[in-house]
């Protein structure tokens, strides 16, 4: 699928020059059109790592192709014209999709609609390649959220109206796994706090054997409504959002495990303090155990729990602390050696680094170290003993790709030091897609071998560059501003077109320091 976005480079550069280029640019052109939108390829790797799949729109339908990674040869996997639901006349469009583990079925999300910042809903279908049949995951009305195929692809689970449902794909029979969902009771997704502050919206997980579903349950009945004004309608209306003010009650949250065969729910013992956040959870590489990140409300202490999915009993196996705040946005566990060890990114030495732990929570070793931050782990190649990640090891203004051995040796940089790199490895770690971007330049997407050798360019956005060149835009310049205590602060400057250093220009400087921050207007030149 070709992904189109209006990148930060275009917004900043175009907005800066809008006043000087009013005859050629407008606010509508910059923000309300796709004229300067960039393109990247949205792809999913196949299990063998030799190819990937991508969606293309052709003559009004969305077709799914398999593309050979090295040769770029394309094969049609699924024609969009065949995706006609029972009783309908027009085919659906593929918004998002996921293959089953054995490749026999494809879960398709269509009519994708945003709910809040990170959450969405839509309509789901399953395409069966053996029978060439499109099956709805539900025959009932109402938006569906976070649908997932069971590990054996025999069932699909989803959330509708704050309850979890499961559909048997052989019979089409749909069953409610929870029944108390309401505006106050949320099963299988999350409340405002967890979505906004903890970046968590998908609230249920399949067990590896498909026999259980673990889920979050929220009771937000004690939270008063906060009213937002909907200005998009002809007559603005009020939207009530359960929103806890600082120091007031949060939702009461607990974790449950549903046995699919019996429908029984086992509640996990996550402690007696209801002020804790249950920030992350999943099955611990086992159908019988679950790992949980329990975070205090100040977000300065994280307890890692291991819980028995059959009894609900739990124990703390590891704790992280910080005098100020713990960042857990990218701190999911990565299991190794069939679940006997795991990797976790911790700030315990003052910087975010990768650590290896045993299943009992004992630390085995620290893999990375230094006065810099690991920013995201992109993959672990167990066969060759390497971890791949981005970090600020070469300074805070760049995001190169690095790797290190699972034994903590062999730290190396995999890409250049300019700009930012976002990567996607194939499952065999033979290739990776490198999406490179830099301030003032559009992203370039390249397919590379594991040693960094370029195979071919997937997207270069040369058309956008050609449109920008005649506008005479000035790329941002980075500099360092010394603080009063000697601290070096990174800054950037965007100069007007045809900048003359001998002249004076209005300067708008925003100084942020928390409460009391101010905007200062001065002259520059």
C-alpha cells in the first residue's frame, strides 16, 4: 500500500515561506491538500523473508500483491473485485489486513474510522483462500474494534460496544464473552487515561494455544464527565468524556482471563492498591502465564508481575524505579530461548538501555551502555545472536540503526549518522526496509540487505522535491544555545527565503520551561 502523508519537513518549510510566497502557496495548499504529501510503501513481510505483501488501488478496488524482495517481481494474491460481502453488490476496500499464522486466511478491516487519537473502529471480514469466500466476522450492526484471528485461524475475537465477542468461522456463530459492557464498564479496550497517557487502546490478547483470552476491564463510573464542544456540526453540541482531573479518582482496572471452552473468567491478583496502572500485559510465551507491568500513579515505579492464568495468583519478579518518571511506551518484553529469558529496556542506570533477564526476573546482563538513550528495539535475530535498535548514541539530533550481540559485545552502527531511520526487518533477518528522513527533506525508503547494502529504492519522493525546488525554500539549520547554567540546548533556525544577514528581521522565540513559559518577540539580524 502506498502511504501518503504531509511530512514535517513540508509543513515547516512551507509554513515558513508562506508569507513570502503567497502567490504560489496558501494555507489550504499546505494543510488542506495532498499536493506536497509524501509517499512510502506500507508492506508486510512473508514468513520466509523472501517477499512481502502490499495493497494497491487499481480501478477503484484494492488488490493484494506479493512482491519478491530482490527482483521486485509481483504476483496477484487477492483481487479486490472478489471481495464482495454476502448480499452486497460492491466489493469492500482493504484498509488494514493480517494473515493467519498458516496463511490460509486473511483478516481484513474496512471502513476504518478514528474514535480518539489512537483508537479506531471499522468492519471486519475474513477471506478464506481455500474456498475463495469472504466471511463477515459479525452479522450484527455496530463498529468493531481490534479484531484478531485465533492462533489456529478457526475463530476471530473483537470488541463491540465495550464487550468482547468471538465468532466461530466454520459455523458463523457469534458469542459474547463479556456481557456487562456499558458506557461505564469497558471490556477489551481502554479508557481515556490509558489511551492518552499510556498509549494503550487494544485491550485483549489471545493465548498461544487459542484456548484463552486475557483482557482489561475498566469501571469508570466514579469519574465525572468533562464536556467538550463539537464545533464540526452546524450547531455545536456537547460531548461528555469521563476525564479524571489531577488527584481525582481514576477508573478501577483489573485483568481477567476467559476460558473459551467454558466461558469462565479468572481474575488476576494484581495487588490491593487501586491507584496502580496495569500498563502492559500479555501471555508470557506460554498459555498458562501472563506478564504484567504494574505502574504506580506517579509513574516512578514499575513492578513486573508473572501471573498464573489458571488461578490468578501473581508474584513480582522485577522492579524498576526512577526519582522522576519511567517511560514505558516501548518497553514490551521480548522473549528468547522459548521463554526462558527476555529483553527489556530499562532506565535503571539513568539512561534507557537494553537488559537481559531470566524468566524469574534475575538480571543476566546489560547489553548496551553509555550516556545516551535506546529509542526503540526493532528486532532480535536469535540465530545470529544480534539485537537491532535505534538510539541517540551519535547525538540527540539523529536516529541511526545499531546492533549489539546478545552477549553484550559487538556494538556497531548499521546506518549513517544523518537524519532518522525507521526500519522493518524480514523474519529471517536477511533484508530490512530503511525509511530515512531528514529535516527539510522528504523520506526515502530503501530495501537493504542485513549488512546495509542497498537492493533497490522503494520510494524516493522525487516528485515532491521537484515541486519544492522552484519555491526557494530554506532548510532548517541546527545550532546550540547555551543555558544560564552552561547546559547546551539544541535549537533550529528557519530563515526566510533570500535571507540577508545585514538586515534585521522580526524574531519569534518561544522559550519553554513549564509554568511561566513565554513567547518573546525581538529582532534578528
